[in-house]
C-alpha cells in the first residue's frame, strides 16, 4: 500500500496551516510554496479538506485558507481518509466487508494485525503535534541560516526565493 500524492499533500497542507498562529489566513500560493504541491492539484486537496470542515476558506481580498479547530485536532488518519476514503491495507480488510476466506487464510491474521497497527499509529499522530515538531525543527534550523530580505519582510534563508532576495549584511 502506498499513500496517494493527494493524501500526502493533504497532510502537508494541514501541518503548514496548523503551524500558523490561530486565526491567520494564507493564500494558495503560499501553501503551494510551503508544501511543494502544484497549485492546481493542491486546490483540489483544499476543497476536500474544506468539505469535511478541517479548513475554512474565504474568497476575495483578505480571503485565503485557515485551519479550523477540528482540523488542528485531526489525526493523520482523518486527513488521509478525508482525501482518499477509508484506509485498507488489503482488500479483505476494507470497511464494511467481511472476508470470506479469513477462516482458511493463514495470511489474514497478519493482514489484520498490520492494519490495526498502522491505523493506531495514524490515529495517534495529531496535526497540531506534527506542526509543533515542525516549528521546533524550523526554529532550530533558521537560527543557523543567514537572514534574507524579500519585499520588506525578513525571513529565514530556507524560505527565500533565490532570484528575489538579497542577503542582509
């Protein structure tokens, strides 16, 4: 089983938004830069996350995207399932289906145990906790990076766009 690109981007964008101060909004362009996702693809991911209430969006000037309270507390599993639907390691473990071969299949208990372990890990990983880890790592990294100025704002070099920045001396 491999996570879809959409689900990966969904987790990335949720962590990016959860790392922002509560009540702050940001643009699609900023989220594209922060997640490395193509704008058109990320737009569809954001729509799915908005539909389930993990993200609030506003149009027009002053609009943008903001993580909701339920989004901050969401698990990685909830985000992935909001994008891809229920997670199943094997078709015999899909929600609502009972495996006809489970009684005679020696692999079924292994699949079931692996499924339970994977879901437990994804349930325990909260978006707000991942954002805190990211903020801590980013603060440690930016403390050692040179500072650049871009359009009047100061940002760590790892966030700077090379062609539009000048180092502060």
